[in-house]
């Protein structure tokens, strides 16, 4: 973080036309200008206070405004640094523009800056993708580290949910023909640069409401302070004793009365909340999305890849009557040698780990492999006179019947039991004889049950969404510890579920990556789209996870709650320490007019001027002391709301009352020691 840059920005932000959007700090700046004018007047004429006292007050008022601007600039600095880094990845490239989306069609070398939405571009190994687009033809490995920070390459291919490519990323192998989906300046990278620059964020509804509250308090105290001068003059004139309160003192009183602490830190807290999303590699489209995450009470999570590892793994070999497990394992491994799917690889690994069966050399087998197809739902191998097949139960039953075999009753029972428990049965047969069943199981991610329990403590209901049948869904939901599930989910069913919860006053968060998720993402209050997903999903979401990790939804909620807690805690602290400052400055401000108020000087501050200056100095220093807390955020732990409120009041409420007493007294003692006022 560049402190020098933040300091320069904080000076630029002294522009009154900028500060007028922050009423508390605007009033402080007006007070600073007024006291500076009073100081200049006192240098040449008989001023209301000694020039040195007016100057000291004026300097610390300016410092208060600078510290508030500095807090905001520090928060913005992180986003601007990342934006600069992203800009460095954006280059004007020479691209191969195609007339039609065909590899052998005529190509023209053009500048990437001249490309527009709808153009077809050929990207080969070593080329940088010139803009956001969809893969029309081809499959390639792409390095997206420039955007996501993730070094592992990803596969992009036409069709499906992984056909979206991002401008500025590098093709590592093969080739792609893409159709650009944005014009120059509208690409995802440009949006990212705009979003990570904190200065361009919009205020959230809660932040606007707090701004209105602060503005109202400022106006009330401004009117109250303005009426004190005529009352003071009237009192002195009537009694013939004492002296009226001075403008310098009234300005100091006003600045200490209004909630300057939270007024100075409010923008920094909001910007830092978005920055924490950036640190988690999540781009929030607006501050509203971050804040809404803090109020979420329903989470919709996809099963595959979020709750489970994403691919079913072989967990057990269950042989048919008269067949031993080792024979079934050996037969299953042979049928899976050429199966490169995660399920096929898991069968080979299970046979090796459980029975020590080493994988055969494919070249030595002189075998014919039968690849899996969606039509047959069968794969297998023919070698050395053996014909081995594995596949879904119905498909293998049909195969065995065609070979003249029969289906054993025990196999049917095994298949039904596995399905009832939520697993997937793969039946293995050798010609007309069924050898047994391989049980595939959804592997629930380690620690996910504990995380859901944590969310439950936060008052958040978790719902698993899956296309599986109700039996399978119920088994996985029970193992994962979610509160509810939606099985055989369609886009319409997801949308209906979200609307039902929202109609009941609940705030819903969801994650998704496919075009079929887009309607539900658009409806959800917090919608996290995966960066690897389709353009439709990314446009529908209000956040984009650059790591494409669906479990990030849990982190999003925590960051949102941390933002709300930080703002609430510092608001509590600000209002509490204002109460304490009253005891320091009120007796001192009116000691000359109403001597009996000296009894309220419970801090035993040295002199009225020392008391006033001590309060003003403390008012400025507390802002700079709280900047790290505003940027880092208050650590969030999932506890009940009443416990959280009690803890907040005890730490930041009571703490806000006592700290000013200690701080102002310490400053007063230092001023006295240095013989200043």
C-alpha cells in the first residue's frame, strides 16, 4: 500500500465540492476554514482568543479532516493498486480475425483495439485472447492467472458450461475460434478495473441510511451550537459578569459533539469490505452485494463440486453369488483400463489399493476397447477371448439377456440397496455372466459438515440443489449436514424456491456457473457466478468468483457480516466516545460564562483552553488509531445476535465511554507539562 499516494489523495480530497457528500467532515472543514480566518484576524487585530490557541485548534481541525480523508485513501489504495496491475495485463495485440467461424476460412491480421462484438477470432497456442468471448469451435488449455491469480491452466471448449473465455488470458495449447461478446472497453477486464477501484463504488442502502443519521445529528448539533452564542452574550450582558463564549470554542465544541469518528471512517469501512472480497479473489459488482451478503439467511448450494468432490468414486466391489471380491476387482479393473473418466480411474485405484492388483500394460493386452457412450451407457474391453462390460444396471441387464444370460435376484437387490443409500451402482458382466456390482459414492468434502453447522449458528439455512433423485439427494444431504435439499432441480424449480423464500422476507444467496443457473442467479439477493461459467451466468450474478470455487459462498457471507459488524461496532464506539467528550469540553467551553459548570470538570483538566485543545486533539487522533481496524474489519465469529449485541456494547460501547477519559486526560497532562495553555 502506497502511503505517499494515500497522503496526496487525502489532500486532494480537501476540495469542498468533494467533502460536501460527507456532511460530518464537511462541517469540520468549514470549522477549520473559520478558525484559520480567526487566527489570521487575531494576528493583526485584537482577537477573541490568543493567536497561538486559535492556531492550535485550527491545525488539529485540519488534521481531523486529513485523517478522515487518509483513511478513505488507504482503503482505495488497495483497489487502485490491483487496478493498475490489471491494466498492465491489457495490451493492444495483433489478432487473427476470421470472416466465418471455420478454421480454414480467410483470416486478416488486425489490431485487437479494432475488434468489436460479434467478430470471430482465431486464437492459437501462445496467443493472448483479445477480448471476452464464447468458444465456437475447438478446445484448448488456457492460463487465466493474469485475471484469477490461479496458476493451474483450465480447459475451454465449445458447448457446455466451459465455453466462456476472458480477454487478457493466454492460450497454452491447441487452438480456439471465439466469437467476441463485448466491444472494446466493455470487457470483463475493464469491468474488473472499474469495480476494484474503490472510489467508483456506490454506497449501500445501510450506508446511505447511516449517512442520513449522521447528517441529521450534525444539523441538530449545528443548530444547538449556533444558539449558544446569543444565550452566552445575553447571560453576560444581564449579569455583568464573565465573558461570552468565543467562536473558536464553539467550533471546537461542535466538532467534538458531532460523530466525527464514524463520519471519518464510514467510507473506508465500505471500501475495505469490497477490498476483502478482492483479497478472496471475488469481484463484487457493487457494495450493495457485499452488504446484502451480511444479511443472508438462506444459502442455496449446488451438490456437485460444492458439497461433494465433484466426481463419484468407487468405494466397494460387491460380487455376485459364487464370485469372490478379488476376481470381481480384477475384472472391473480390466474393464476400466482405458476409461479416463474420474470414475474409471477410481475403480483402477480401488482394485490396486484393496487387493494389490497392478494395472495392466495396455500395449501388451492387444485388446479392443469399447468406449462409453451416452446411447449404450456401457464401456468395456475385449481381450484374450474375454468380453467384459460395465455400465448402468439397465444397460448391462439388456446386454446379458442378449448374450443368453439371466439376471440373478441378488444382483437386483444389491443395485436397489446402493441406489437407496444414495450411491451409483455399476454392474460388471463377462459375456452372459454378471460378475458383481461396483458401488460409486459421492464423496462429501472433508470439514463441510462442520462449516454447515457454523452457518447454522449464524442463523443461516443451507439448502443443497441437485439433479439427483430424491433418495440419492437425501443420503448426501444427511451426510453433509445441510438443512434441506431440492432434488431433480430444474431452472424453474430453483427460481420458484428462491421466490418463495424471498416472499417470506428471507434474503437468499446462490452460486452457479451454467446458463440454466442464470434465472435463479438473477433472482437471488446475493448471486456468485463462477468465472469458468457461461457469459449468461456471469451477467446474471452480482459477484464473480475468479477461482470458480463454489464453497466461496460461505466466505462471501462471512465477509458481508464482517462489514456490517465493523460498521456497527465503530458507530457504537463513535457515539459513546462523543458522550465522554462532552464532560471534557462543555465545562471548559462555558466556564467563563457560567462558573458553576466547573463542578462538571470530573477529569480535573488543567485549564479551559487546555481542556478544549485536548478534546480536539483526541478527536483527531482517534480516527488515525482506528484506521487499521476499519481496513482489517472486526473478526467475525458465528454467535447468536443477542450475544453479539451484548459483546458489541460491552467492548465498543463501554470502551468508547472510557477511552476518551484516559486519552483526553493524558493529552491535557502533556500540554500542562509542556506549559502549553
